[in-house]
């Protein structure tokens, strides 16, 4: 029996999962509550943690806050036992000069505990500019030469060196050789740091898949599915792929000249995120635009917790692509609800908002689907990254709150389920 979904395929592989410290469906604390709880957890002179339970609770649930960030950075060196919670909180910041400055100083001065050091190197790899990375390279190289590296430090330094390679700070050859000679488990944990060129024919990905230990190859299955790459594309010698990896690849349709069209990754992502049944109809519905829509959906899904407004923007773009594909199906089959996708000149696409108008044919025929898609589109138009002010009333736009995201998620689940049910009875 082969793996049928990414969850099945990767479920057999041991992993070091990042603890979020909260349930997946647990809402983020609002700003005022977060600061209040945080203030109760720390204090004194010198500054210290007074209530570790409250501290960890708030760090895993708070959004970006200048107050919390400033104080957390002061606690970073004196409370290494909370590095996992500190690192989780720093995920709120895709870029931060204060965090990077603190991390750089601590790594340069030396860190007592290996696990803490590893987390700091990972932060440097994520947050560092090319200049930051170049400045840290001598320290990283000295650490390697010292030898006797623990697992957390091995993994983190390899991630840093790959990031340096990707930024053009160091030559690729030595970094990739270090990758090839690392343990398979370490390799499997730095897959997110690989570059596009690594997935080309003759790239290091082929070596990782064909090596005796299966861990890296099994993790790479997800990347190959996302990139729509088969073993044929990489010129892999299937006979050299470990049995465990081969099982995963066969289940996901990765072995051969063409991908297994029975596996639908959009169906898999929607099943996982929206709690719906797995559906294989997204690929035929979206046709040539499937990969583009998949990329939009994966981008959205990656932001669900870390960037709510970004999630909505990307999810709405996915909705737009799905809606237009659904419209094409309705028009091609002369079904009710079809509306023109272009304006009267035939030169310009009509906007998503125009197509979802409550008085248009689609909204009258598919009321529940249109209402859900319109709610997401309307809220997307009222986030700061879209417009500074609301069209009606001129109020300043605001970022999406956790409760709004969760409500929109429930509405969109209804819309996707409606499309799936309709197409199941109209093949």
C-alpha cells in the first residue's frame, strides 16, 4: 500500500516539530491583553521572569508588540531556558534589526548552551541580511573548526551556510559538500534552505534522494510535489532510491515521466486546513492554471498563523482563480450562473468584486458560495496592504484579527464544499 497524501507520506518520518505552545485553532491574544499578561510575568531589578507559565503563555499567543519585543530581548541572555518561547514570539517579525543585533552580539560573545546557540543561528539565518551573514561567517567557521558539534548546532550552522550560499556570500561547492556529508536527519531538517538550482538536473537534490538513508528523500517528496517535479525530470535512477522513499514517491505519483494525476495537492491542502473531504477535482477544474493556483494556496496556508492579513490576500487570490475556473465550467456547459469574465470591450478582465456582485447571475444562482467569497474579498479590500482607507466612510483600514480569520475560514469552507458538491453531480 502506497502513501496517498502528503500527510500519509510524511507521517512515517520522525521529526522535530516546532512547538507552537497552543492548539492550532486557538486564537491569538489581542494586543492589550497580551501586554497585560506579559507585564504580570516579568519585572524587578534586575529584570527577571516572575511567572514562567504566564510568560510562555503570552509569548506563544501574542502578536507583534514593541513593548513585548523590547523586554524579551533584555531577557534573552539571562533566561536561556525559555529560548523556544522567545524564538516562537520572534516569528512575528519577518525582519527585525533589534532582534538581529541581539542575536549577532550573543553569537559573537559565545553561548553556554548548545540548544540555545542552535536557535540563535537559525534566527540569524532567517533574519540576517547579506551583510549580517558575512559578518557572522568567521564566528560560524571557528565554531565548526572547534569540532564536537551537537545536533542542534550542526543543523543550525548548515542552515546558516546554505542561507549564505543562497545570498551569494559564500561559494556553493563547499557548502553543498558539507550538506552531502551531513547525517540524513540533519539533511532532512534543512530542506527549506535549498535553492531552486538544487532541484535542477544534476543538482544536490538527486544525491540526497539516491543516498542510502531515506530521511532527506522522504522530506523532499513534499517539495517535489509542490514544484511538480518527477524522478524523470531529475534523471533519478529509481533502482537506487531507498525502499522507504520509493514507497512515498510512488504513492504521490513522483516516479516516472509524468506525475500521477490522481493525486490532487490542492485537495490535500483544503482537506487539512478547512476540514473538508479530500477531493480530486481541483486539478481538472483549474486545468492549465492548477500550478499557479496551488502556489497561491500554499503561500496563503504558510501565513495562516504568522500573517493573518497576508493569508487573506493570498487566499483571496486563490479564490479568484477558482471562481474564474468555475465560471468557465458553467459557461462551457451552458449552466445557470455564468457571467461574462471580461468587460464590454473584450480587452479587460472584470474585477473579482464585480463578478461577485449580489445582483449578478452567479450570486442569484449560488447565493451561499457568492456570499462567502464576497465576504473574503470585501475584507481583503479593507486591509492596509490593499488600501489605506475604506472606500465607504473613509476609515483607516485595519489588519485582520484572529476571530475574523476564523470566521472567514468557516465561510470559505462552505464555498469550497459547495463547488465540490456541485461539480460532483455535474461531471
